[in-house]
């Protein structure tokens, strides 16, 4: 027994001497064997981590879908910009019908997102209901403002909230200003003396385009003693033509065809993806009619129709979403309404692209002056509509 113990002791000493030798290769496990909680080999040490937190942003689309080439897609572009430039985590849930709004919002709440972006006027009630039930959850809603409950309206049913909410930021856009310029352009470029507009659903965020378009046409008529006619909207009567949706390109084609048959040669469709039906009709018509896009610059988002796209009324939803994400990350988020205007570039008339050489310089100069007058307040949409 003593002999065995002596042999073991000698072996133990030998192992200790070998382990002390500097030329011996360590027997550490390979990097791929690291536990799931270990940081990747390329990760910076904790002491050099960014000072701004990584935040999670979830977005709920309206029924037009993420690829609507309109406000859903623009909102997602704002989130994507946050992913690439701010290092946030971002995702979206698509709503296929209005009954999806509330459950999609609730799913993002359950996933503990730092900011939930709801896209569109139709989500006003569901967003407010969720915000009131989850006061620590931050929301941003596109194209809706609070308070929206007045008179006998029932909160949570007919409207969202009788007050502003500290955890909800409303992102609004004065698109009537940019549409005013589009109306002036259309009035100056029509060959038939008749232009048209139609909408998806009769809601304020749609009719504001049509209102501005009418004002721009009227302003051109006043300046030039012309009588360019508008089909599809009468602001005094608050009445116009709508297809009751934002997705049917067939409906878009049909209503556009009807307007062209009445003499319109330039069309402003305010209907998200359904507006592409108008572009498809104008592309195939003989003679071709022209399109003024909405929300995005259609020359870039719908290049297949570049030869009929006169311009677009841009609503920079992407900018508004990105700036809100920045504020959340910096701890500067506030509730209430933030309105983007033609003065800050939140709305604007897109470049003329292929039609630049066909638009008279005098008309371009007049549009530039009209924009300056809108910014200064020398001209207003309501002022023009109310004038004789």
C-alpha cells in the first residue's frame, strides 16, 4: 500500500511540473462549445457596450399590407432605418382585416416592445383602448390625433380618447399643402381642361389630399383666368368618389376609366395600393392619361409606370417613424401630436423626373412660388377654398 502511494505521489508531481511548463498547449473547449448564454467571440466587452439601449419596435400594418407602396411600406421603411442606423430590433404584424388590429396590438404588448407603431386612421380606437389599459407602453400612431371624443361619442366604441395620452404620440401630416402644389401642376398640364381624384375610404387622412388638390386647381384658375374642372371631390359639399377600400386595383381601374370617359386626363388616386389600378389603366389607355401618386414618390416605388407619372404627393411617414424611434432610444419620447408640414419637408411635391423637360419653366416657377407662399402663410388651402 505504501509503495502504491509513493508511485502515485511521483506521478502527481510529474503532472504538476508538466502543467507549469510554458510550451504546453491549453486544453480549453473550442469556441463552438460555448454555452448559449455566452457572448459571441466578436462581441465587445461589457465595458465598451453602447451607451444607448437596444430597443424593440413592433409595427401593426393596416389592411393594405406591408408592400402597399404607400403608408404601410413607408412606416416600415422608418423602422428599417432604425434597425440599420440605430441598432434597434424591429418587426411587423400584418392586418388582413380590421378585426386583426386589436389582437395584433395585444400580441406586441405581450412581447414587451418598447414602441408600438400603429399605421392608419382606422386603428385610432384600438390604439387608444390599448394605450389606456397599458399606460407604461409607448405608442405612435400614423394619421390619427387625440382627443377624438366629442359630444355624445362613447369612448372605446365611437372614438378613442377624450384626452391626450402621455404614452401615445400622434404623427400627423399636412398633406393638403403638398396636394395643393399637385393641383396647381395638374391644372397647368391638363390638355382636356378636366382632371380627377378619387379615394379609398372617406376618412380625413384621404380627403385631406383631395381638398388640397381642389384648392391648387382653384388657385391656378384664379391666377390664369381658366376654368379647369375637377371630378371626384367637392370640398364645399364634403362629397366625392370612393371605392371603399385600399387594395382592389380592379376598382381603381374602373373608377379611373369612368373619369377618363368624362374627359379627365390627369388622375390623383388617394387609395394606397388600389391606386396602382389607376396607373395600370392610364398606361394601357389610348391616349394615355397621367397619374400623380401619393405618399411615396411613385417614380421610385412603381417604376413600371414611369412614363405616365407626372409627380407624387409625398408624405414622409418614414421620417416621422424614424424620428420617433430616435426619441424613444434617447429617452425623449413625449405624447401628444407632432405635425409634419411642407416647411419641414414632412410633405412635399416629388420631382418631375421624366416630365421635367415637358413642364414649362413658367409653371415650375409658379409652383416654387406657391410653395414659398404656403410656407410663409401668405397662401393657405382654406383661404383659397373659401375665396370667390
